[in-house]
């Protein structure tokens, strides 16, 4: 179970980084780079979905209550 949580966190981090990188490329080319725009759109969807499943670690004090 712990490896599944790590995998979800890794996928979320990678998808957010890919989204930001492709967004920078799209903005710097004024939207003329279609492949980067497609990657930006799909990575936005992937990052949203992966962040829905991401659950940050809970502190001991949160678990007690």
C-alpha cells in the first residue's frame, strides 16, 4: 500500500512538472507550438486526476482525533 501511495505521489509530481514545462513552451511561442499545446492539455488532465488521488501524509496528532 505504501508503494502505491508513493507511485501516486510520483505521478502527480511528474504530471505537474510536465504541465508547467509545456505551458512555458506554449507561452514563449505565443501558442504556435501545437505539440506543446497538446501535451499541456493532456498533462493538465493527468495532473488533475492524479492530484485527486493524492493524499498527503497525516500527522500523529491528526490521527488521534
